[in-house]
């Protein structure tokens, strides 16, 4: 499928004054160490560093993806802004080309969503955090046309892994959604990480 995603980053000329104000406010923010700010569906959201369980899953997954991708032209990254049409996200993990310089935004604040081949969010505790990853970012990443979105959800029943593919930007959702409980392997079906197994070595076993 051809890549039709735009490389646009900041709000376009038709954006409202409010969107421009939000963008400028986000760019000017200075946060204490351990916090990051995102623009999600037009609102600035500030989040702290995740708890140990959250960080453990992120780091185990990163370690395995680094090994999986080592002979490819792609790398796994985190703690970098991903920007798309006035939105700005800091995903837990994402995969981009190894040579990503041409996708850096003109202001140097991050990279464009057009570079991202897969994005991962590990859900944090609390309804606000859960809604952000399960609902708002699901829509945002679909609108940006990111090919694969993985949600690792420690707070959904016994724990679940959801792999979303075939984004439909016009519908703000995904055509293919595959969810399994913790302890059940699920493979990434496409892209640079095709065949990579999300397994209990990352999430732990299914809970009783």
C-alpha cells in the first residue's frame, strides 16, 4: 500500500487560532525532569515517568526489538516527539528507518509521523491514562496512518496485547484488530518487525 501520509508537522494555515496557541504553548513548556508533554486531540497532556511495571515491559520489549532489528535498516526509539499536523506524541516505543534525519522536523523538536512504521504504548494505571492509550491515541495514530499500533494493557482484565493494523485515517480507526490475553503469543503481521513475537517473556503470564 503506498504511503500517503503527510510530512506536515505544525498546524496548517487553515487551523484555528486555538490550535496555533496550543502548539506554541507546547513548544514553550519547560517541565521538571521525569515529565513529558503531548498534544493529543488538541489538548496538552502532561505525564510522569511510568511505574516500575510499566518501565519493565517497555525495556524488555525494547531489548528484544533491538536484537530483532539489528540486521535491518530500521531501529527502535523512545523519548522522542512524534509530530503530525499539530499533534505531538511521546510513544513508549516506535520503529523508524535507521537513517531518519530527513524526517526530523524543521524546528528540530522531533520527527514526523510519516517516518514511523510501528508504535507501541504500554497502558499506565488510572482512567485518564487508559483512555489516552485505548481511545485517544488509537484515533490519533490511525489519523496519522501509522501502519501498526500495539497496545500492551496491564489493566485490561487478565492483561491483553492488541495489535492494530490497516489504519483508516478517514474513520479514525483500524480495519484489523487482533487481541490476545497475556501469556498468548501474537506476531506482528507486517512492516520491519513482521514475525516478531509478543510473548510472555515481555508481558508475563496470563493472570487467573
